[in-house]
């Protein structure tokens, strides 16, 4: 093959600097070496790469076509070298973070912005998970860090976790729903007669979990917590919502909050990670997420 990354780099330098001599300075080579390299490349390719216009070296049409097509290769090679150096220094090429649906992803954005501001080249991938999904993402290799993993750590080892707080739930329904006219507290047998709005568990291998669902109750499954609130506001069913979300919707008149005989207990959320992972990006996020003010921001009303 007559086209190499070295040749493309040489063409790019000459095109940008305008002469063989100036390109030689950029590449830390002597001008005669640059002239020889271009002449040899033209001989092997069978066409001219440059023409003289006054004192400037200007790419021929064929030379321009070659450089334009080769620039993505130069950029890819530069990226690969930079990423390899990054990995060799202990910084992961990518960091996959699973976020439970109870925590809005945008609450992590200031932390990610601070990470990028420090010049770290690790690519961050976020995914939204529901119920057992965060734990499953860690065990299945889809993530190495989970923010807000709910409930108990699954058996089997390989994971570490620390609580970051808890979320309170209240029973919320549309103002026009039949249960809105019933006296409080609402009994389970009465609630069971009405359709429940539930989130789809995103686990792939662990046993799917359910939350706030009564035995024998009909269900409508929705993809995320905002869709659940909207479905309940539309009168499509009933269910528990995080207190802050329910109170926001109640203040807007879209939902009403009702007491139940059997309240749903708060759920503990965890910061969890793969214990075998030793990357610096994971450590960076773990250290920041251990700060009380950051954790409070994740769970703020």
C-alpha cells in the first residue's frame, strides 16, 4: 500500500504551512527529507501531489482528494493513540453508569460537567434502570457504577454498595378517580379493585421486582416515573409515587394524595459498583458521590 498515515500527516502539514520548508519545521525534519518523501510518494502513486504557485506548494486536485479522504484516518489514529495512553495511565476509555428511574438523570449533569472540566477523556454512558435493573446492569456488565440502586443487594458477591438516602412514597390518584370520593384511609381490598400503574422492571437476568402492587390487581405498565405520574393523572389507574413528585402534581391540581391503611414504606437507594473494577474514572465518581452535598442534590425535592 502506497498510502500511509505518515504520508497523510506530511500532506496535511504542507497544506497547512504552505511550503515544504515550513512543514519540515512543524514535523521536526530537514527540508530535503520532506522533498524526498513527497517525490517518492508521487513516483509510487503515479500522479503529482503538489504544484508550485509562486513560493507556495499547493495541492493538486488529486492531492486534495487524497488528503480530504485521509483526514478522518488521521483523526481516528490520533484518537486511538490518545485513548491508549489514557487507558495505560489508569483512566478508562468509557465509564457506564446506571441510574435508577427515581433519580432524574439531569441531577448527575453538574458532576459530569466537573469531570469533563478537569480534562478527563473517559466517555461517560448513562442508562436509566427500574427496580432490579441497576443491580442487574452491574452483574451483567452493562454498568460498573449504579446511582440509586433500590432495595437489598442481590446475593452472589462481586458488588459493593453504600446507602445514599431514602425516598418516601404516597398514594396518589386523579381528582376524578372513584377512589378520590372514598373515605380515608383506603383499605387494600378497595384499592385492589382498581388498575395499578406500575413501572416495567428493566432487569434481564435477576427476578423482576414489583413495588406497591396488590395480589390480583390489574396493571398498566409504563416506562418511567414521569409516565407513571401522567397515567395516574389521566385517571388510567392508581399507585404510589415519590412524595416530592406527587406533591408537585397535587399542587398543580392534577393529582390528589390519599392516606391508605397500609402505607408503602420508604425505599433505601444505594450507590453501588463492581468491586473488581479499579479504574480512576470510577474512583473519581465514587469520591464525588460520597460527598453529602452531592447526595443531597440527587435526592432533593
